[in-house]
């Protein structure tokens, strides 16, 4: 089974346009939606309506908005990174260009921070970039690592995992910065 993508977004139009952009980019992963921060945490916990893991498997990639009802996006990110059994890639997809939001997102363990474009054709370019890099070229941690983490490894192992997340973020920051600059130079 193909790993799921969790889109955490409260704006229905943004959900629709992102799903369409991912479809046009050829993303075959099932896309699950959480419409607020608490739903995102419940999804990961397998709580409530997300209890069926066949229907709501743990995602390989999370696209997370910052401004969410109930639990803000940065708090969701912090919660995700505190769970040693969760190694999902987290991409912040926000309209906020505030330096404090960007810096905090990376400090809390975001793998990428992308600005939501207002133009749907630019959103398609972002979706294709996400597919090409994160879903095709990137090598995720092996499943056995996730299973070991779920059984409760030592704090040293958590620090090692956190270090790998930070290293992955640093390695991809340059790539994503170039992609963001490229998007900014497109005149459509």
C-alpha cells in the first residue's frame, strides 16, 4: 500500500486546490485531510474517527498550515516531533512570510517551509516539486527504525533521530530555497 499524505488545512478551497495540484503532478499517494490542529493530532494517535489504520494509515508526509483552529500548526509540529515513533516529513505550507514563523518552524523540526501561492499554476509547480523531491528522490527512514522507536528506545536514540531530521532539513533547505526562488521568477 502506498503511504498516505496528511494535509492539515482548515480552508476548504486550499484543500481542494492542493488536492487538484497533487493529482495533476501525478501523486498517487492517498491524501487524508485534517481540518484543524486537534484533528491532526487525533489522526496520528488513531483516535476517534481516525481509529481505522487501514483507512487512516500513518502518513509519510505532512503538509501543515500554521494558522489552524483549536491547535496551531507550530504546536502540532512540536507535538509530532516529540513522538519518537513518528518520522514523517513535515512541510509547512503557509501564507505567513513572518521570519519568526519560519525560524520557529525550522527550530521545531520542519523539513521545509513553503509559501502558499495565490496562483494555482504556481501551486502545481510546488506540488510537482514535492512529488519529485520528497516522494521520489528522498530516502525515508527504514520501517524497522519506526518499529524500534515505537517500542520505546533510549533518549540517546531519540537525539540521534532528531539529529538526522535536522541534517535532512539542512541538506534540503538549499534545494527548497532554490525551488522557492525559481517559483518567484516564474511569470505566468
